[in-house]
């Protein structure tokens, strides 16, 4: 039996995955900016429309090109990473490898709970953890069953939308809108004008409400399904070791790239254009079409982005150009939580107080600025001196239960 050494060393990393992960962090930041600056419940009651033409166009472009594509990319990488990490753990210690991966998930869950209960309700880490336990349970099932599960999950919006049409009454819709308006007012008070403790209490209240109210739980289930879909795709990619066969698979990658673009563009246009006419609360047949277009646009555009990055990353020239992005992707936990810290400091009342004052156009500019002016240079600087990101190192200690020296690396060229 080989002794478990901890997470992969720098020499063992797959750089292409780090590059994709870096771009995923940028896309996630772009899509999280509205959640940092306005209440999630504003969308539920239809009150989130922006008056300015520039903001409306920016919101439409953001939703068509970024919405759902990059958190799907992150869950895809989680599925791939699951097979790589668990495989290495089982290879080194077949008896305890699975248990150690469970410990890894539990440590990540601790980060997630602090994040969502104290700092920001939009946390996605707790979803990855729960789905990660699901992957442990199904890791032995055949590929064809995994494919069948993916197809079934893709069809979920049509099934859910049909059920909503059958059971939702105007009275129920009015009640849900009234409830959302009350939560929006509470969010505005706590996040827009309250102290840090006020905001933390509101986050805890909000999480409890979302996971104990049946109607809210039904609504968030659609997001869980979308994350599970791309995580299973990543699981399929990882278990078949396609990430290790990229050069020989390039003809297939090229064909899939352009097919994914066609699917993504058609469905994104459908979602972006028709979706503007479905802002009124309540179910409708048109909303089912929009929901299916949204799900397919997520998969299509996400796949196109990933395959494009994979193709470019095979070139030494592009590898050098992507190196700062790859370094940012090497500490995803640190950078993801840093985005929350920066975003809430900018928008919440206990910080700079920009809550509700910044539209989608400026939010888009701010997201690119935070990523390329703060996170990319900071990540580059960090890896000139250390082998692991700061929170990744804490995650490592929590997983392996023993202190390990932070390796000082040679300065970057």
C-alpha cells in the first residue's frame, strides 16, 4: 500500500483543467454580481427590470452568454475531478481511499455552511458536496445508465413546468409573489442598510426558508438538477479518462465544438428573445419552452466554451497566454470565496453601500475588473511563493489530518 500524500502536486496537475477552471471563475463572478447587489426575490415578483436601454442590453447579453454556463462548467470540472481524485486515493490506499474522499467533502461542506449562513446565500458549494456524495453512491454503475440519467435530467424542466401548469392557481401565484415581495423588502433592509451581523442573520433566515418552504424548495430543485446534469457529464468524461487523451481526440473535439455552438446559439437566442415576454409571475406553456431552451443553451454554450479552451490550450503559444488564468484556476476555493468578500463589501450596507444602485452594464465592467485587476495578479503573485492556495491548504489540512509544509516554489518567469 502506498501512503496517501495529500492533494496532487503541481507536477501532477492537468493544466488544461486549471485553465478551464479559471475561466469558470470569471463567468461565475459575472453571474453572481446581480446576487451581490440585489435581492434574489426581486426576480420572483417581476420587479427586477432595468429602465435604461444599456442595462437592458447588458442584462440580455449576460443571460444569453453567461447565465448558467459557467457554474455548469464548474460542476463539470467537479465531476471530472471526482473521478481523478477518488481514483488516486483508491490506488494509493484501496481500504481507506473512499473514506478519505468523504472527509474531503465534509471539510468542503464546512466551508460551504459558513459561506451561505454568514456571508452569502447564493453559495453553490453545498450543492456540489451533496451531489458529490451522490457520485460516491453511483460510481460503479455502467456508462449507459449514466447517459440515461443525464437525458432524464435534461427533460426535468418540461416535466416540472407541466406539473406547475396543472396545480398552480392564480391565488397561489399571488401568495407566492406577496411572499417574495416581503423577502425582498427584508433583504433590502438587511443587506442594503444593515450591519454585518444583520446581513449574517438574514442569510441564515433565507437559507432556512429556501430549504424548508416546499415552493421555494421546488424552485431551487431545478438548479440542483442542472448542476447534477453537468456533474454527471464530467463524471462520464473522467471515468473514461478522456482528459488524458485530448491530443488523439482532437478530431472529435472539433466536431463537438461547432455542434455545441450551433445548439447553444439557437437556444440562447430563443431563451433571450422569448424570455423577455415571460416575466409575469406564474406558469405558462411559453415558460416551458423558455426553460428547455435555457437548459439546452447552458449545455451547448458551456460545451462550446470548454472545447474551445481545450483546443487552444494544446498550442504552446496559448498555454503561455493562458498561464495567469490557469494559476487563478489552481486556487478555485480561495478565489470563489474572495469574490463573495469583494462583492458583498462593495454592495452591502456595511461596506460601500452600492446595493440596488448599480445596473447590469456597470456590474459587467466591475466583474471583469475584479477578476483581471485583483484576482489574476494576486493568484500569479501567490504561486510565485507557495504551492497551494491559502484556503486550498486549509482544505488539505482538514482532509489529511496532519500538518504539511507549504512548499516554496521558484519565482515565475
